[in-house]
C-alpha cells in the first residue's frame, strides 16, 4: 500500500492532564482543534513531549482509542509506539493501526543502549510486522543509539518507512540522507541548540517534527514549509529569527517542562506534569510569559497573560 508521508509542521503534542493526574481527553480535543485551525499538518501524540515514558500501557492504549475518534481529514494523527522491546513496540504499532491511526513513530528502546546494527534490525522488524506508516526518530540524547546515514538509508528502502526525524547536530548526516533522495520525508526537531532546522530546510527537508508548535503553530508552519522558491526561504528565515527567544525557552528545561508549564500559565489545556517532573519555577516562567507578550501571542492566539497565573504556578 502507498502511504501518505508527513510534511510541513509535525507537532509533538503535550499530553493534557487533569489536576488528579488523569488524562484530560476534552483537553486533547481542544488542542487538536487548535492545531487544525492553525496550520499544523500532523501531530505526534505520545512522543517524549507527551510524557510517554511515564504513561501506563493502559493509558497509552486509551489515548490512542479516544483521540483517533477526534481525527479529521485535515491533519494526520501519528502515535509514539516505542516499547521496551521489539515485541512491545510491535504490539503498540499494531494497536494504533487497528484503531485507525495514520502512522506510528518509533525510536530505539530507552536505557538498553543497543548497537546501531541491533536498532536497525529492530526498526526493520517493526516495519515488517504490519502494513502501516512508520517513522523513525534518531534521538541519541535520549537513548544513546545514534544511527549512521547508511543505517537510515537502509531503513528508507522499506515501503512502510515514511519519515525520519533527526535529532543530532550533524548537518553532514542530513545532507547525506537528502542527497540519496530517499522515498521518505526528512525532518528534524526544532531545537535551536542543535541548529538543524534552517540548514536542513535549505538542503531540501520536508518539514520539522517540532515541540514549539504547541505554542506557535502558525509560525512553525511557516518555518516548516518545504522550500519551493526564494519566498519560502526568506519566510522561514524571518519566522525562525523572530521566534528564536521562544524556541530557546522551549528547550530551557528538559522536554516538556518549559512548554507544558507555559501552556498552563497562559490558559491552554495542559495540566500538571507527571512526577517526578515538576512545573517550571516562577522566575523562569516569567521569562516565557514576557516572550509571549513581546511576540504578541496573546493577541494572535488569545493567550491569557496575568501575574496571577504565574503566581499560581
């Protein structure tokens, strides 16, 4: 089966929670509608931004079941399906496919620090397990395993592998992958510290798999638009530089602490972080609020800016 490849702004969504720590499904509904209305082309539910490693297996399946019901034709719904083993990952991928998801993102299982060979074979085995769109997240800061471009291009040959998200600092790696013209979308995370976004888009990248789109979806849609001409390039550069302070703020604490704390402070569905993570401290949160005010995001998106909200955090 020919699969649809994600492109443009692919936002790694937070997992909204109620104050008792349960999953806020109405919050999910509001966030998904917000992204559909503001240019997001795909969402990743239950990535690292979604605190997936702290969700129970039952919660993970429930989130898939309930949020698939909220899906429309306007935006792709991908789900983080990495398990603790190959078998566990396949189970989550098959569950998502049977439920009606648009695709799954997998990474190397955490903590085991497997070799590149083992993780390449793992990803191919997952791709072989079902006819379903799969994306691979090369994320050495989280899992240590760091696939070489030869490994990634081997994965790209599988008909079910549709997207790569790269989270290294190596422009050269992205260039090697794009030079091979693989039959998959090539994206990177939006971290300004890694510095991949603008070089990758200039080399022919298909978009960004980003976290900051939780706060600025329209702006990330501009940054993530595949370059077809000079106008696209200049618009990307302008939006990137204009929002650089907010991008740095989003990565000022371990993902998703800064983003989710700020979302809660400005009145978006978010709720508390799951322990052992804690909300951002007041001083740091004030930095984020000032950036929101300076960028006029309260006017653009209707965010609430109040000292009381910050104090309540």
